[in-house]
C-alpha cells in the first residue's frame, strides 16, 4: 500500500493529463480543418492566458518585472549560451549514442528560445515571480527570432532568416493581450483575482492544447517513423540528462547569484525550457524538407520538460521554498510580504 501511495504522489493528476494528451495526439492527431481549429484554440488560450495575467497584475508589478535585468540576463545566458555549449559538446556522442541525422535536431533544440506560456504557467502554479516570468519569456522569444536563425546558420548550416512578420506575430499573440488586460484591469482586475481557479484552468489548459497541437503536427508529418526505437530511446536518455543538468545548473546559479525564492522559480523554469511553438515555424524555414526530422528532438524534449516541470511546480506550490530551501542566499526565511506579492492572488 505504501508503494501505491508513493506512486500516486509521483503521478500528479496534471502529469497524467499531459500523458493522456500525448496519447490522444498519437491515436487521433488533428489534421486538415480540425488541425486549423486546434491551432486557433491554442493561439486563443495563449492570448487569454496573457490577458488574464495582464488584468491580474498591477502596473507597478509589471514594471518591476521589466526592470529585473539581472534575472533576465541570467535566463538569456542559460538559453543562448549554456544550452548551445551543451549542444556543441554533444557532438562527441555521434554516432555511437546519437545518430548523425538526429544530431542536427539536438543542436537546433539548444538554439531555440525559451518557452513563454509554459514558463509563466508553471511559475504561477509554483507561486513564483509571475511578472518577471512574463518579461523573461517575452525577451527570450523576441531575441530568439534574431539569434536562433543566426546560430543555426553558423553552427548547423541551415539557411533562412527572420522577418518583421515574426515580430508582429509575437507582439499580437503575447504582448497585445497582456497590454489589453492591463488597460481593462481597473474594471475586471478584482473579478480575475477573486476567480483564481479560472486562471489556474487557463494556465494548465493552454499547455495541454499546445501539446496536442504540436504533437498532432508531428504525427501527421510522420517524424516518429523515420528513426528506430533504439535511437529514440538513446536520444531520450541524452535529453533527460540535458534537462537534469539545466535544472540543477539554473537552481545552483540562481542561489549563488543571491536571487530570492520567487526569482529562483523563474530562473529554473525559464532557463531550462525550450519553445516548441517557436521552434517549429523556425525549423520549417531553416530546414524546409528536413524540418520534420530536425524538430523530433525538440518535440521529445518539450514533452519531457513539461512533465518534469509540472511535477516540480506542483511540489513547490506546497513548499515554502524550492525543495524546502529558505529564501535567498543567506538562508533567512522568506518574509511574509515578499511571498505574497509574487504568488497568484
């Protein structure tokens, strides 16, 4: 019975939902007009998520998130410096562990920006610094539009580029709903704060829909049929080590740099994640016919990071600090007022 109880604690209901979503996409992937509907729903949920966060957060909190430059530099360094170095180092695993035709995808995974909606959602669940998570994810996405194609062209040899349309798409999907929520906060802010459960549903629901949409697209392209299961298992092992290394590194660096508990949550989540939503369209431009195989490592990593971070977010939401740690590098307990400012209201 104790083993069953331990398994029940590990198998968080949200993790089960994520696995069921992946299974549903594998058995019944959305295609044709249904795929367009799912993509539209994913875009709508992401926009709604940003709108609700904009309505909930005060303007002062949002500006505080933008001014948190040390946190943003730390996240960007993890995303666009540490990750690429790990990717280049993984070249030594070819071909005995990582297939040569999968290595380009593994390196591309290390070059894409951090995810936005998942970092915000998990930061909110874990009662971290949501304004900083919004700013960190947005900065990473905007810079990724420029840096990812440049890095890919230099390190992988892909051709392509970025356009003003990409920047407009990011602004229309992420920043515009947030600003609209800020503008309407005076009238709906109190209502959003009172219905905290609704915000939680949107947090989790946006991730589930994005997972289903992305996994359906991969199934329709047949990316899982182009490599053997042994290579997939080996690739999964390499990516699991990569994720574990980044989670440990971001947590260690955040403590050494003296960040408080709420900011460490942001650094761990935003600094260890990679965006499938940004990576898929970039890969289609940079690699064209080879895009399906290139994004396979990114798809696998994306699912793994969501499952692991969902568990961590739920665990940290019940703890006073990350893994029972105290707030700040000094070891002092978290001040009551500090924790309440960052937690979802």
